[in-house]
C-alpha cells in the first residue's frame, strides 16, 4: 500500500513539474518556443531519442524530458532565491 501511495504522489509531482516547465517555456519562449502537445507522438516522430527539444515547422518544440528539466531548474532557482532572501531578512 505504501508503494502505491508513493507512486501516486510521485506522479502528481511529475505532472506539476511538467506543467511548470510548460508555463516557463511559454513565458520565456515569447511564441518562438512551445511545449510538446499532451498525448502526441511528436517527439518520437520528429526528434532523436532522448532529445530535450527539436525544431518543427520553424518552431522550437520542447519535449516532455525537456519540460521536466526546465521545471526542475525553475524550482531549483526558486529554492536558491528563497534561501538567499531568508538570509537577507534574518541579517
């Protein structure tokens, strides 16, 4: 039962990280970049295995693996900024 709960929790965290990565790509990409569509096989069709992004019809497409990377990077930077801000406030 514990393994099932851990798997479900990790699935929720992974979806949150992918969603965050997609939003960061949307904001930072300024329309030139987009995230891979949910449930599509774009990455399998147009990119190399394990690619973080690829170019399709003149637009950069970030794969699900790339979105996980961007989401983790966003939360990492957010954590560093929170620790730095906490250090400044307590000083």
